[in-house]
C-alpha cells in the first residue's frame, strides 16, 4: 500500500499505491508525524499501514480535487488542513483553514498558488533537500517533470502564471503532483532546476 519514493533528512516520502487520481502521498516526519497529502479511500487496512510508518496526524488537501472519505480520516484522529479560500469547496470538513501565519513545524510550511482552483496550495518541506507537493497546480509534462499546464476550467490562468513565476525564488530538489505514473513521472532529485526550466519554456511559448 506504500511505495517509498524518497528518504530525506528526518522524513520519508511514500506514495499510497491504492490511489491513482489524484495521487496520494504520505510523509513520515520526525517532528510532525504522518502527513497525508490528498485523502485516500479509507480502510482499516490502510489506516494500519500508515500507522506502521508513522502515527497519522494531518491530512493536507492541496485542493478540492483531493477529497475522499475526509470524515472517516478525521475519525482516525487526523487534523484536516486546506488553504482558506478552498475550505468552502471542501464542504466545511476542515479543522484548520490555512493562512500565511500557519506552519506545521519550523521546516514545513505552505505556498498558496491559487489559479487551478480558488484556494490551491502547495506544501513545502524546507530543509535540504527540499520537497514540494503541488497538488493540481503543476502536472507532468512530456518529459515527466512537473510543469505548468493551463486548463479551460482554471479558476484564474493569470494567478497560475504569477504563482509559477514565483517558484524561481524557491529552492527544492523533489516535486510531487496530483498526477503520478510510475512508468513516466519524474520527481527528483533535480526537480527544482527541471521544473523551472519547464515553466520557462511554457511562458516563452516553446
């Protein structure tokens, strides 16, 4: 049920293999405990598997697209998190609406990047090698690295462009999105340089 993707300083990143779209990740962090990124379908077996890796503490929803069985996961004791403008779209099942003042730990914070939806938000692991969980904000391009793909149903294409430009000042070595194909998806190391190059190509019309 869990596939190890990266073992970093004080934390391990897993993919929850029972889900495909959107992809679900689990961060076993020394300080924060277990953090789900997107909600998987609830089962007693999966809950037990997560606990074997780290005691589940948080469920972070990058957007409304990651909602599955949220009440069941709250029943397992997870505190649900989403950026404030996205809370209404998740039917109010959010314990902690996120804003610019909220951090999980000294090295885990959030990057609001609205545009795909009104409150799309990324989770960042700051200490090197850094990692970002972009949810639907980015998705793999033809080479497998995350990039900016505009959609007809974007809440704001302009906001998406500005958010992507802001990544030029952000340091990270791994990047994960709602789309994960084990055969083609690339996520790191080397994600920061690859992602910014891909986004530059999009903005320049390559």
